[in-house]
C-alpha cells in the first residue's frame, strides 16, 4: 500500500479536523473530520481560500497569515466561525508552521467544542438509561412478587365467600392487581431481545405514517416526508423500530392538542439522512442513519427536558411517561441513541443508528 494512502487513512480516523493550507491560505488537504466540520468536500476545498470557508473571520485569518510569515505557531480557544451554509461553529484550533520542499504551509488542527459536549451528553444519556433500566427491573421484581400473592389470596377468598355479591370486592382486587402488573411490565419494557434482520428504514417510516394516518384521519395534521433514498438497509428489528418511532410520532401528534399551539395546521416532518464520523457514547461510527421527527407544536417544558427519557416522566397530565423511555431502550439495543432539541414551535427528536461497526473501515 502506498505510504501516502496509509497516512491519509490514519488522518481520516481522527475526530480532530486537520487542514493543510498553502502559502495563499488555500486548503490543499482536509481529513474527513474537517470536511464534516466545515461542511465542504476535499475536492471543493482547493478551489477556495480560507476566507471562503470561514466567513467574517478576518481577524483570525490575519493571525494565521502572520504565523505563516513569521513561521510561528499558536493556539486559540473558543473561536466562533460562520460557514457558507449559514451554520456557526465554536472550536479550539492550533496553527503550526511547516515547510515542505521549500514551500511554507500551515497545518491547522481544529477541535469542535460541539462534539466534545455531544460526547459527554450522549454518555450521560446512555449511562442514565442503563442505570434507570436496572433500577426499574429490580423494583418490578419486588412489586410483582407481592402482587402475585395478593391476586392469589383474592381468588382463594372469592371461592370461600358465602355470598356471590361479595365477590365484586375480590374482583376489584384481582383487576387492580392485574392492572399494576401490566403497568410494571410496561415499565420494564420489551422482554425479548431484538430479532435482527435487514431493515429498510423507509419501510419502517411508511408503516408508522400509515398507522398515524389511520388513527388521526379526522385531525388537521400534515405528515411531510423528506427521505434520502440512498440510505442502505441495515441489521435491525423492524417491529421494535416501528414501535420506537411510533411512540415518538404519537407524542408529536398529541402535542398538537395543546392550547399553546397558535396555528391551525399541525405539521410533522420525517427526515432521513446519512451522517459520517459520528460518535455515539464513546464509540466512533464511520456511517450512521439519522432519522429526525420534527413537529411545530408548543415545545417541551424546560423543567422536564433533562429527564425526558426517564420512565413516568410526561409533559401531559394524562400521559404515562413510558413511550419515550421504551423508545430509547429499543434504539439503545440497536447501538443507537435518541436526542431531543426543543423550543416553542419546533421540537426535533433525532434517532441515530449505526450502519457500520464502531471504528470500522
């Protein structure tokens, strides 16, 4: 294998963005992390100068040019750049002067603070979900044992009662014991492991939308689809994925009933995209599928945002608070994660599922 290809593959494994700038501050090379961060391709970059990549950043560009002239290095923290796409990013970056075959160049290393924050957030979500699941399973075991005894005793008592009218009371005990057992089973979630087979995410979404349309045929809710048809199939349990996504979409539908909604038409957007070099928890995945469910409802109350995926947490008085917890558990079993960003008029649930194994070529 060509040594240059080996170096390129090594650089493409990094989460740190690496740019090589020539004496005119024109990007001659970007690794995959830099392409993703600055949202430009390696083929597109050599046709641009740094000012085309980092808009309104003349002060930073002047400092980089001065480092090139003086053959010096420096590091800058929490620099905010605006990209041609309109997006803003906050980064730490280091500038190093190098010379290759008599040509002065700048090696720019860029660390996105967003990725650092996201990794910490993902790890917290996954850790909390795992801890909560174990606590709930332990609690469920402690509740179901006495419930079984109460139900059995009520059945025996019903057989001994001299007056059949009195069995109404034992029936209440049996029915309530069954109701509590069902609630505990829902808290614990699916008992069976996912049955993995090749899944097309769009078939899953089409099934979800057909169910929602059948349930909500009398309501003014518009379902909008924005699919990327290039997304390949992946290994997953289609029934469990349908359940997870259906729980989220149903929540979005129910949000439209809020008195805080100030429009007549509820809109739910289902969007699919491919993303590269994505970290879930502490595992890097070269390729993931991202499903976004966005609604124009009132948003999620700020006081429950951090505990949204806990069981029994709901923004609605009549809600059970189990749907999102179960959905998160299902997606976790697929190696993925669900995240949420919400503000009045726009709530986005992002489901990220690996299409390849962590750190896989």
